[in-house]
C-alpha cells in the first residue's frame, strides 16, 4: 500500500489497524468471512475505472472488449456452480438484488409473504421499515414457539388466506435447513413466485452442505460475501427464460446503473474457488464446526433457538444466562470474540437491546479451525457471559484473560487474505 500510505497516511493507517483487528479477533459474525488474497487483488484493480451499463454484447458505452469477457466468465461460473440456466452478477448487494425481484414480478401494493424479521427473515422480505414493507402489502410467517422452527402447515394456511404474489424463503438468522420443496409446493398452490434468498447459505449450497433451491424456487438471490467467500456483492439466478429476462430488466435499467466491474471480477474469482474440491471440504467443515460449537454451548447451559443448528449459524437466547444480547456482544468483542446481538423469536426486548446473539462458523473455518477450537471458543463465550451476569470486576478480569488466550489462538490460525 505504498501509494496509499504516501497520498493518505490517515486512511492507510486505519486500513492497517482494521487488518490487525481482523487478524487478532475470532470472527463469529455469521454473515462475514475472509476472502482470499486473489479475491482481494481482483477487487482493487483498474476495473473500477470503467462504466458498462447493459449486459455483455449489449452495452451503452464503448470500450467493453475486456469487461464483457469478465462478466461472461462470472455468469458462466455462477451457472455451472449452482446448476442454473441464468445468472445476473450485477446487483450491488443483497438488498438491491431482492428489490429487483419485486420490480420484476410485482406491482406496488401487491402482497408479498416472507419470514418476519424477529423470526430470522430479512428486512427486504417485507418488513415494515423497509421499502418492501412500505410499498407492498406484506404478510409474514414465523417459527413455532415450541420448536423454534418454521411450521410449513402455518405457512400454507397464511398463503392460502392471503394469496401472495411473491413468497420469500430464507433469511438472516435461520439455524435450520430450509425446506425448499415444501415452499415450492405452497407457492405453486397459490400461484406465487417463489424466491429463495440463500445469502447466508450460498457457500453451503455450492459445497453440497445444504440442499439446493434449484428446481424448486423460481428465482434465487444471494449475496456473494458470506459463506460463499467472495467480495461484497450479489447475484440473481433463475432457470426459466422469462424469469431471467424479467430479473435482468429489473436490475438494469430498472434499479441500477453501471455494474461494479471490479466486484464482478472478484465474484468470478470467488466462484472459481468455490468450484474446487477443497471448497466442498470447507463447506462440510463449516457445518461440523457449527454443530460442535452448538453442542459445547448447550452443555454449558446456553439456550439455542431450535435447540441446535443444521448450518453455519447459531442463534442464542441469553435470557437463562440473565444478561441481554447487547452487553454480552460488547463484552465478547472486548475479549476478541466478535458476534452481533440479535432478536430471538418472540423476543420481549427491543431490537436495539434484544435477548440474543447470533454467531456463525464461516470465518473461523476459513482460518482452518476445527472442532477442538470450537470447544475452546464455546468455553470462552461461557466464561465471559457468566462472569458478566455475576459481577463487573470479575467480568473485567475474565475479559482480559480471554483476550490474551484469543490472541494466542488467532496467531496459530492466520486468516486468508490478511
Ligand atoms: N447484514 C446481513 C446479515 O448480517 O445477515 C443481512 O443483510
């Protein structure tokens, strides 16, 4: 970063500080990961200089000789990795990708059905504060209070009553396998378009560690930077030609201008990496690690929503530990264990001060950590949270000790790309 250091030493120093922070902490944020050096390199290139409104072979600016090849490679790799006929790699991120689905299939005021935010759904699945909840008519499903899982009979009942034109499955805090065939059957019964938002699990789907929505969902949206381990970006995929045409028109010119070509190139690199055999091992290990961490936490008296996990994600309700999610996440962060506070289903507390924390194993698995490290992380989490619930001075001592031990662990497992 020699040029950056001389032009803007302040920003250069801050970037270095963030790199050190990432190196020294255990990333347990379920939606984050570490990209490879190759993905980082593709992101920081001259491709950022180019405008290319349109699609390969049909652009509104000249000079697309190279960009067309890059975008075509990204599209072909996405199609081959996920087994779909069409892919659009231009959405700037997950929210614009989901908004494009509305624009492609709905009119303002139409009914959309998605999982409610407090139950694990995403803002863009029709939650009230999102444009999707303001401009469309949202109806919601949740999870059962006794199981913490989606009740497909209830989903069907709501769908038959409300007749949504679009149904979303997937979300941001779902620790269990999504039943794509059951959602597809319901969507067919009510004549709705089924959108599978696989942002969290895309890497698991690509690596064969979660069932695929292909053949069930009409459209698939995903970010590229979570378990898929690419740059910050998104993709939309479809099998039917008419769906693909509607999605393409919705992304450009419906919602966006020029695609971010440096991101497109980095997505292409990440997709190549995800097609390798090692990525299948990675995806499997993410789930093995997640289940080992869940087991450790259960053994230490933590309450896990749905009682465990099938994927990379664990949602903890800290109520039995006598502490809120926010103070717990803040204390864990000071100890070098990075999480986010999160609402849990039927949460009596407010979203900015909820009962839970959400964790995931995509990042730690990218660092090469395994089951033994998951057990250690579970023990540290318990020590920090239990001390915090008891006594502030004791909590300070535990946080300082754990922070030192976390540093020793992270030094043994260097993160990719750093
Ligand atoms: N911010 C993403 C997540 O953390 O799941 C969702 O948009």
